[in-house]
C-alpha cells in the first residue's frame, strides 16, 4: 500500500499539470478566459480525487480567509457591500467597520459579456447595471460555475422599464453570458463573505453595478451615449456612498432610481428576494 498510494498521487499531480498546461495553450491560442476556465475546472476535477492537491489553490481555505480578514481589522460575518465597475473589470468587496464600510479587497473580474449599458431583455447577453440586493435565497453553493449568487435582476427599476432576464449571476469559472464571472479563487472569497454576513443576520447584501468609474472625465467621454442620463442617475447613488461610505437606501420611483429612505408609498425599495 505504501508504494501504491504515492504512485496514485503522482498520477493525479501529472493530470493536474497537464490540465494547467492545456489551459495555458488554449489561452495563448484563443482567449485568456477559456484558459482560466479550463484551469479552474481541472482543479475542481482533481479536487474530487485528491483534495490536498486542489487545496494548494486555496479553494475552500476558510482559515486563510479569516486570517486575512483579521489582518485588516474585520471579523467573519461583518456586513458586506459590493461594487462592480464593468469597464475596469473590478469588483470591490467592502465590509462594515464601526459606523461605515471600509474596502477589504478588490478582485479582477475574469469576464463579462455584452457592452456598456444596462440589460434590456432575456437573451441579449448583456451584464446588468444598476442597484441590486442579494439574500440567502439567491445563493447557489453548488453552481455549475463553482459558487454563484443571483444579482436579483430584474429589480423594481428594471420591471418599471419592461426589462426581462433571469439567472444573472456573480459566479466562478470565468465564462459569462450576461453574468460577472470571477476566477474560482476570487468567487471563493466573495461568496464566503457574503454567505457569512447573511447567516450572521445581515438582511441583504447590496450590489451596485456601474459601467465604469463614475468620474467626471468618464461621464464626459460617454456623454453622447444613449445611456448618459441613466448613468448620471447611477452616479447619484455612487456619490452618496463615496461621501459617507454607507450604502444608500435605493428605491425605484417611477422610471428613476431615488436615494431617500423616506420615499413615498409610490416608490419601491430595491430588495433581495
């Protein structure tokens, strides 16, 4: 047995190395996101038979995540808030510290689909933009894309505009058809933080999705877009958070977003399912 076990482990290691090499070759010959997806799927496959090898990629390493949280002054279960910037391919994970939120980490978005602008209808391949909220019912720990949570599209604002679509996620695997796809390592962190915050009592995790960094220069650059007024409306909520580091209460009032918690009964709050 002592001779057989190391040989089995060696074979599994060879399989993992071959999968990573194939992923690298695909990345050079085709698209980088395909290489990341093949690599992550290879690690998951090997993990079924040799968890120790897959663990070297730090998937499922809860202790390491908790150590990084502690280094930055956060506790597991701290309230969470997410911002996504499409053009820059960045996802920011913020956590509550005292009365306000502080940035825990910024993650590269591995892939998103469509163009700058909101999602309009089922099947258009667009990744959404706007203000969303994630609750426990929207989590999927057994996704085909490793880990996933549904953004909650369409929200009250989207419905007021007659927009349609479903299963718009933040997930792993680096492949996207209307979603924001992370690497498996990235979504492992994000998913765990979101899930723990919700299970510790946070009613919902706000997710604010912007087309780009909401600077005056960017807004001027895209001032001729059909979505210019929509983006100016998004900037209102963006700037409120920038000023306070507290996510504003977001409502859909008619066909616009509003950011006043005392909105009238004609306005619908943006809520998780």
